[in-house]
């Protein structure tokens, strides 16, 4: 089919842009009649600035951003919706060699998040006693998925931002250089920058996103609600293209070609060897030691692309916990609905129905209950979900929503 509809999407250079890139480069979008073009920006904040200029139809964004916008967080677009999850996993928590050694002395067992958080607490206390500055850790945006997961991890050891640690915002590609220069002590963000820092000999990976919250969403495709309503055929065609691109990306046979495509200056602009760890699931803790992380990064299967409204509500719960939105929203039915509707499983279902993709029959699930893969109800047989556990074993019930997680 000749491309007849145009769609311009903005992306930032992290591994989770892979599905958008492949949809454009391998012809999946053109096959669905969509002329997909991509605009690269160095950071989430730059993407949002470009969005306000009005030249884009879609954005590659942290899954939490449309939820925050829907809740009226200042300086964020209020009308973004996410009908498609571009990737789950794919991020790592990286620390300087010096901090790694201090954490190891304090009982950190790589890649266990619980021992990491407790070790950070002990290091933070010793720094405070010595009247040293708090540890500085970077994330890509102060309302990103990585920010909420990192705060969730640190809070397990009662660490507070601004008191025990300082969390700062930084473009992902800058993080390895800032770490090497000593301007930050660590960062939590999407690959390939953790692997780059480790393989250049300046850092260690302490844990990964999959160890903190398994199969959790990282980036989504976001579009405006008005555009989605006005151009449903174009959006649905694009989502089918992205779904097929996600399947292509997930095939082991395509790993080397995918690394080659993403390494281009137009996209991640790094050596392909630095991209391969995320794609293979063999993550470098150090130049000499690999962490075997099956399911580290996923673009397909296990409903990886499905926008679960329960996950949108988990982000809402964290925004309440950290006072990113008014506390009265905890009991506000309109706020609950706004957070839910930032994720659009209805659009996803309609889009992929013609290609007979298995889709969950529910919009929400208990988050954190699946310790192993399980078969679930779906639009057709054969859908497997999970695991989806949090590192601390907690469970989030979206139907018993409050400001935190139910134990």
C-alpha cells in the first residue's frame, strides 16, 4: 500500500525508541499507508518544547508523562493520551566505581534492589556525618518513569530526595560523561548509556528496571486526544505498524541488524556494541562480568504494548506520594478518571483487531501478583502475562486506590 497519511513523531535517543525507528526504517508504517517521519531531540524536556511548537503528531515519552499532564501538573500538555506502550524494561541503575565500592562495603548484593537501597542509606548517613554533600543521582525527567521507580526504591530504605540524596534531571546521553566528570554519583535511565559507562571503565551497573518492577512500561507513544479523535484511521494504521515493528525487534534473528540501525547518527549515535547488551539481555555489571537478565527489554509478547490503566494509576499513586499533584486528588473521582484515561486500551484494541493480535480482555490488573508467566483471558487464545512483581513484594490494587501500594 502506498503511504498516504503522514505522521511526524518526536523521539529522544534511548533504546526504547526502537519500535518507532524500525516502523519507519523497515517499511512497516509504509505498509499500513502511513508516511512516518521522526525528529530527534536530546531529552524529554526538549521533546515537550517541540510539542508546543505544534509540528508533531506524536511523541516518544516516559509512560508517566501523559498521566501527569492529565492531572494538571504545570508545564505539561494536559491533552496527551497513550494508546501504545513502545517498550517495557530497558533501564539500569548505574553508579560510579567509587560509589559502587562504598555500596559493596555496606552490603549491596548486585543486582538485588533491596540490598542496594539499604547500602545507599548507610552511605548517605556516613556522608551526612562527615558533612559531605548528599549523593547526586540523575534521571531523564523529574516526572519520568525512572524518577518514580527510583524514588520507590530509595523510599524502601527511608531515603528522602533533598535530604539524603539529590535527584536531578539530565539528558540521557549526557549521563555517562557527567558521571565520569564526578558531577553526579549515579543515574537511573534507559540504555545504552549504562552499558556505555560500564564498558568505558567508569561505572558499574548496580541493578536494573526489571529487578525493581518486572515488565513495567518505560516509554509510550503519546498523541493529543483531539488528534486521536479526528484521525482514528491514521492512528490505528500506525499502531498496527508499531505492533509489527515490535515483533520484528523482538526476534533474536534481527538483533544485529537492529543494533546497526539504532547506532546510526540519526538515532542513538553510539557504537552498535553498546546497544547489544540491552537487546541480548546480557548486561555488563563491569567490563569483566555480565548480568544475565532475560526479559531486560521487551517490545512484543506478554501484552508488552498494551496500555494497562492500572499502571497509569500506579504512576498517579506515586505522584500523590511525592506531592506532584494535590493531596485531595486521592479521593477525587475526576482525578482518578483522568489518570485512567491517559492510557487508552480501547484505541489499542480497535487498532490491532484486524491483525488478530491477542489483547487482554480487562483494562486493569492487580500489579505485582504475577511471579511467573501465566495464561490469561484475551481476545484470542495464547496470551501470556507476567511476571510483574515489585522488588519488595508489594501489590498495587487499582480498585482500592489510595496514595500508596497495598501490602
